[in-house]
C-alpha cells in the first residue's frame, strides 16, 4: 500500500480531472476545493490531503483544514483541524487510519486539533495518547419539532412509520407554535443584513481579541462567500460528506440597543431543518434576550426541528423558553489539541460555536 500527501498547491491539479467522473471517489468536493484554495490562513505549501492507495486505487483518505490560534502570550500559531476521514469498509481495522494520522502528525509537527463530532475518529485519536481536552463546552440541543425519522430512521429501519408519526405530531405542534406569545420586555431594534459595515467590523475585531482563534473580517467573508454546501441541483458525487442541502442559508441580524446605543450581531445558519448559531457578538449583554427570542422566532418561521446552543449567555436565556420545546438534551462539545499545541494555549480560552468548520456546514 502506498501513502501519498498533497499540498494545497498540488490539490487543484490533482482533483479537477476527477470531478468529471461520477464513479471516482472524491476526497474533497468541488465546493470544498474552491474554499480550500481561498483560505486566508492557509499557505500553498500546507499538506491538506493524505491518501492510501492499494494497487493504484484509493482506499482511504484524510483531509485537514489549516487555521491559526493565539497562544497564552498572544502570538499566532498555525495549525490544522483534523477534518474528513474515510476508509473503504473492507479495508477497515487494518491500521490505515493510524498511518494516515501519523503522516499528518509528522508533516504538521503535531500542530493538530479536532472536535468530538465523529466517535470512531475520536477513538483513534484517544489510542495515540497524544491529544488532550483543551475545552469542555457545555451545550444543549433544543427540539422544537419532532424529527424521529431523521434521528432514528437508520437505526430502527422503519422510516415510513417514523415519518408518519413526525407528521402527526408536528401538525399538532404548529397549532401551539402559532399561538405562542413572546414576553420580551427589552427594547431593541434589529434588521437583517447581508454584510457588515466598517463600524460592525470594528466591533467584531475588538471583541475577538479574547478569542482563541480570533477569526476576523477576512475569515468571515471567506466563509460567507465560499460555503461547502449548495442548494443548487448538482450531479451526484461519490463523496462521503455533505455537499448539497434542500436549504442552506446564512441569516445575519444587526441589533441595536436604543438606551445605550450598543450594537450586536447574531449569525445563524440554516441547514435543511436544523438551525445553528456559529457566532454572536454584542457590546451589551442585554441584547442577548432579543437575540434568543430571534433564534426561537426563526426556528418557528423556518420550520426548524432543533438547534444546539453552547454560548453560555444564550443558554441561560434559551431555558426561559423551555415550555415551547418538545425536549431538551445535553450536547457538550469537547475540543482536543495535540500535546505539541496544548501546553501553549491560554487557560479557559474563549471559543465560539462556529470555530472549526461549523461555519461552513452548520
């Protein structure tokens, strides 16, 4: 078996010819490739794709997303997120994922991080003993509508029955949601925006100074202009991760508190029927109440099934709406860093829900 890595500079020449063949397994979708090439924090020499080949055929791959963090002294440190990971089913449990990870470790000198979204991958990282938790973020998932087909269909194998149950429950839910009365007494003005003006960018840059990753206007423009998901009809791709959705939309609101003239930004992302909140920034904590109400209103208006919230201020306010939700369950997020990075990080770093690749996928 042969191992191969590709730098960002090599990636386009390698992948473009593969996109025209629907039978070829793609380690990176066309949308992700376009996004990778425009990553403001990537360098052309960064290794971002690692593959294992057997008799000329790819049987496994791993992708990485270059980024930057700021250490305890405030100095930038380049690293990469461990992102997509796939091994052909008949080739699993042969140590291939371990070899790909070791290759990434070597070429990035251990400057790697990951989140706990894929249990199988986490098990692999745990076995190395070289990653440690640098953040344990409490979170909760709030279910506004029934989504048992989506959540349990593959496990139970009775999608039709679950779909019928969802439809019946949600028909009744619409009646109660339509009658729900919001009790917000905090005065604030809000308006949808497509982009940030100079004053809002200045606010974001200032508030991000305490963040571990300090994502700035350049990063946010890149994410908004280069999503990894599309709503457009497209030819089917032999690709193992999401690249098309029935709905995929960034919804951004500007808030203004009239009493103090303070401002805030709430960035929501709609992926099919799921709402996420990648980022929020505010100069006045009183705006959190308005933002929370806006999240719930958006879920009602867009037919969302659930949202997951980890921002502490939003979590506290979301709990005041508990009576409107079908159920609420704990959904923590763990972020891990390689030993070569972990000792450099500040204690209790500020992390946003959109950090990592969440702002691209929801």
